[in-house]
């Protein structure tokens, strides 16, 4: 039986269908979750997609943090359930304090859409174990508020504990230490700004590297099932 | 009731027939005002006067253009693909037995000059709602932009704002921007053109109607609250010329967009359509409730009663005429069976969207609007929607056209040495109209939905519709105001031919047209003559090509004082691809592939980019158009895409062969070794803008097959050279070399640099 990956739709989510396609193409079973429903319907992992949840009111991701579904997701994450946040999903994870740091306005102050070259800095997370160590991948990066910031002590701690998951090779937004994605201590929660779900088919994406992110969580889940 | 005594009701109007009314300030002519009195048999109330002034404005009534636009209906080729055409919110064409596509291009020119960001943003929002209203899910947007000179200080205000507005709205509502065009010309300095296109897809069975039919059915207003924004937008902004003094501040007339609410509108409407909960639907755009109420009532079989105080308001103290005229964005009007009304309200609520029953469909044949129990409107709806004034305005060929025609660019001094021609290639690549537009397109999401197969800078955008079958569409949006200034009939056909060819270059078969006709004041007989010639050119061209005009938009009054813009018909062509995996991209293929030119190069430089960039010249007659040839070319390209016998293809247009090579080299990262045909004049061959030409890249081993496919269709093909990854840039044998670095240095980064970024 293939793993069930829940994809949350908030009002203003835009990449929910695309996330479902990525899960499906990688061999998983996508399950739609609703922001106003505390049930996560027995899924094995959760994918928070990109978009503008609640119209980016107040701050990106600030309102989504208080949604019914996020209470359940937070509890499940604490129990080790894999959770991925992409773009707005990453912002939601930071606002929810599932991940450290924050995402602020790009240093150049504009929304910019460009394929980003990234290095996979650690394969010891639920969402990167299928990549070769230090693999260089290409994913579309497209955001206006994707500049990763945190205080120096937090950044040092992230580096030392191997929780910087993706690093930009050509920093597109002024992110501190070129950080594109980070993980929590247990490695089950990962957030990144570039979009794996928009790099799953040669026909439509700059690469198919995004499949590796979903393949990782499927491998992680089947390994867990074997144990 | 005392607080409402000031309201001008039907009763008051009856009792005070001689009350002075501000019809002139609202843009109505005296005879139009008298006709309103005749229709009603009394003076109109304030609310009625506001409604007539809006619905009878140029923008809503097409009163100056109607007599000419009829040609589209008369000359449109019959095609079983056309499911809904002119007069609907957007044209709908069948793609296969199950799917249909709806698309339309519309202008938001005046608001984008006054307040660039919100003006452009709400232009995108408006066209998206037209697509929803047909029953489709919007799947992409595209835009055609024209600004004044790039180094004029005001362009640095208008362009970044417009791009920010298009990007902000499209990105937040979650639609990929799949291409378009951006041009600069001093004639657009005070009248920039912002034409936005949206396209949507639906199961054929989901096609919606705008009819308010079924007595007793409930009228529901869905979406944003109604505020004071945009009052007078269509009657004041879009239907009059900007004054030369520029002192009047029209900013409050521009609406403010909220793409988040629009995204919710899309999801709610599609849910309601799929659950078959809606009898009729109409979007609220320019002219707001006035237009939506009168159009749905006029299209239905009876009348309508509305209680205006039920409309949720954003501002206190709004009077009935304000509520009726407000152009607040992100609203839709639904006609719903009363048994299903509760479910409609519940589904809207689930998405956090306001939905309010404001009236009912009646069998009275009248549109009656009450405000706190007092009747403020009581009119026959058709008199607003369908029976507005129609003008057959005088036409006169511009006096200067004869002089312009003999001032041919072919006589201008040309570069003669190889070094001069080489420098001309670079200067052209660096010029505002030809340079790389990434600074703009990178501000747009292009990949949301995961179905964008080709986006900017390809000749056309290509979007997959169905992942199982691979069926998809290609769209291109093109205009050329310079050609249309020289000859509006030919200029319109050149734009049509280019959009048609751009779609064909991807391998798609063109099937339908939408147009946005941007002109000066219809009250100027010279402008009206240009308009008539352009419409005739499009109608004749579409008849010849066998593809119908499915809808579009007219934008008049694009002029400041006496200075009109170049006549600028912008043409959108939609094509279908049976399998998007076989689309033909831009590029140079692989090392050893043959580069060839299909079509004939003549000495045609009038109206060209070269004449403009190097001489600031506009004169002569535009290049010839051969629509038979274009049809053969499209047939060939479609065939070669199905047989996968082309590695790449690129339309030749502004800047000619030189620019096509620059773009292919810069995009692909490959080099090209080119040998011009014997006896060809290098300058003419590189810079002529003869139409009907395509640069193709033929994989090794396919040269003979492609040549014979061309010859069997009577299409001339000329081998020009080979693609080569080891060649650095462009090698033009016996003439000059340009390295890739030199090409990129000229071509890239220009827009941001010129805007001071």
C-alpha cells in the first residue's frame, strides 16, 4: 500500500493540486486536507503547499498558524510525522514555531521567478534521504518574501547540528548564509522556499529533481513500516 | 424613514419633471438624455440617470464601434468548434469531445496610466472573472503592454507599477503568466496600453449562461463588499480623452484589487457550477451592479426586483446611485433556484466568502430597484443593455497618409561595411523593443498549476489541458502600432498573421481569435477611419484563415488632447495541440542540426524596428501579407510537429533574421554558423521584416523530408547553416563573428538598467 501524504488547502493555497501531482508521480497517495478541519484522516505525512494563505494578511503564514488543521499537524509533528512546507508552507512552519527563523522581503524587494540551483546539505531528513550527499539540484524559486533570517546563534546552531537542508548556489533573495531550507532537530519537519512540486516532469519543469523530495519521504515511511 | 427623504424616487421624478439633471457631467449627450425621457415617459431618477450614463457610455454600449464590429459576425467562418461567441463574456471553443476553452483579451489602459499598479491589477482581475462567468477554470494569463519612450521619466513610474500590478494579482490568484509582449513608443507616453488576456478550461457540459430566467429565482451577490471605488470608471475614465492640462485627479476612479478574494471566487463558483446550483451567472466589472443587473435581466425572459439596501457595503452613507455605479472588484452575480439558495450561501460561507440574496427574477418585464422600500429604478432592462445609442460616425482618411506612404524607409542610409552591420545587430538587440524582457517576466509566476509547457520568451505560450491525453493549447498576443499607423488594414492583418504564425510555430493548429482594439477618439474622423480599416482587415483576414473572432474589446479615447496613439489592434490567436509533448520550442537543437529559413525575404524596411531605432523613422508602406502562405506554413509546422521532424522553430518579426538568431542563440546557449544565400544583400537579409517567415532547426537526417514537405506545399526553404555548441555565438561566414558574451551584453539586462535599477 502506498503511503498517504496529506496536502492542506488553506483559503489562498495555490500549489495544492501541484503538490498532489508530485506525490502521485512519486508513487504516493495524495489526500486532501482542509484548513478548517482538525482531522488529518490517517495520513502518514503532511505537505503544506505554496500560495498566499488567508491573503498573506498580517504576515505570510501568520493566520494559517491558528487554523484547526495546524493544531493537529503540530501535535503529529511532535510525534515524528514527516511534515514539509514549501514557499508559503515554509512560512507557515516558521510562524508555527515548528522551524526556527523567519522569511522576510527579498533583499532586492521584488518578487522574482527564476530556477534556483541548490545543494542538498544533508540527506539525514525525512524529505532528503533519497538524494546523493551534496547533490546539486534545480528547483523553481518564485517569491517576494523568501529571504531566510535568524539570529546568529540560531544560524550557528542550525549549521552545527546539520539542520541546514538546502543551500542556494546563487543566492536569489539575500537569505542569510544562502539558506534555502531547514529542518527541525528530529529531521521530520523540513521547510524550503523553492518548489519541488514544480520540478517533477521534464515537460513542465526546469528539472525532475523535485521528485527526490517526495521519494525521500516515501522511502522514510516504508523504512519506518519495516521497522 | 426621515433619513431617506432625500432619495430621488420614481414618484419624486414623476412629480418634478423639470428638475435640472447633470446628464452632461455624466457624459450623456442632449439627444441621449431626451431618449431616456422618452423610454421612461418621465425624467429619470438619479439612480436611473447614473445607470443610463454608464450603460450608454462608449465603454459599455460600443456605440461608435458597433456598426463596424458587425463585420466579425457577418464574415466569421462557420465552425462547429464555436460554442459561444461575440456578445458573451468571452468566446468559447471546443477542443475535443469533452473539453472547451474560453479566452478573451481586454484593455485596462486609462486606469493603468492614472494608477499603474491597481489599474493593471484590476485589469487582470476583470478578465479572469469573464472567464469564470463562462463556467471555466482560469488556467493562464498573458499581457500585451505598450509604454512611452523607455527613458521618459514617467515611464519609470508607469512600467514598474503596471508590471507589479499584473504580477501581484496573477501571482496571488495563482495563474501562470505564459507570455505576451512589451513595446515602447513615444505615442503611448500619456496613454499606455495594458491589454490582459486570460484563458480557461471547462468540461463542455459546464458552459454557463448570463440569463436571469425563471420567475421566483433568487439573485445572489457573491464576493467582496461594495465600496465607493471606481465610481465613474467606465463613463468618465474609459470613455473620454485625458485633458492636456493633466490637472484633474482621477485616482479615486480606479478600483483596488484583492486577488485573495478573487481566488476564493474562482473556487466557490466552480464548486457551484459543478454541483449545478446556478441558473445564470454574470461578473461585475466595469459598470458594476448596473451592468450585471441589466444584462442578466435583459438576457433573461422577464424582469428583476432588487432590494438595494441588502447589498453589503464597505463604506457608510452610500446612496443608491453610488451602490449601482460602484466598480468594487471581486464580485459576481448569481441567479439561483430558491430551493438551492441555502446551499449556495453555505458553500460560499465554507470558503469565507460573502454571499447575499439581493433580489428575485420576476415576470414584469421591468428591472425594479428599491432602496429601503422606495423605488429608485423602474426601467425596461433591454433599454439599458441592448438598446443604447448607435452612431455611424464620420470617417476620413488622415491627410498625411499619402505623404507618409512615399517617405519609404527603403531609401534611408544603411550600414555598408561588415563592421557596421555587426554593430547594427548589437544595437538592435539592445534596443528597448527587441531586448530581453526577463526583468518583466521574472516578476510573474509561470509554473503554478504545473501545466506550463512553454512560457516567455517563446513565440506562444503552451499549456497542457489534460494530463492523460496530453491535449493542450497555444496562445499568442501580437500587435504592431507602427505598421497599423502606415496602413491600418494591413497593420491589423500583419498582427493577425504574426499571432497566427506564433501559434503555428509551436506546432499548434490555430482555431480562434480574440482582439483588443486600441484607438484614439472616435469623435475624430481620422481615428474612426483607422478603426474601420483595422476591423475590416481583421474580419477579412479571419474569414480567409478560417478562424472566427470569438470576442474582444474596444478601447477608444486613447489620446491626450489632439494626439492619438498609433492605431493598435492587438490580436490574440488560440491554437490546439493534440499532444503538448510534441510542441516545437525556441532554440537551436543540437550540434550539427540544420538551420533553415522558410519564406521569402524581400526588401521591406518601412515601419521596421531598424528604421525606428537607427533613424527614428516611420513612413512608407508596411510589408506584404499573404494569408494563403500563412495557412500553408501553419499546416507544415503542425505536420512537422506531429512527425517530430523539427528540433526548434522561431517566428521572424520585429528585427528580422538578425534578431531571431540573437534570441535563439541567447536562449539556447548554442552557437550558429550561418552562410547567407549567394547574392543576398547581408543588410536586407538580416533586417528586413517581410512577413510569413520562420527560422527552423532540422535534426540531422531529416533535411530531405522537411525540404520535400515544404516543396509539396509550395513553401520556399533556404538552408542557412548549422547549429554548433562549439561555435561561440554567431559566426556569419565571410562577414563577421559575434561572441555569445557580446550578444548577451547587448541583449540582456537592458530594461532594469534603463529604468535605473
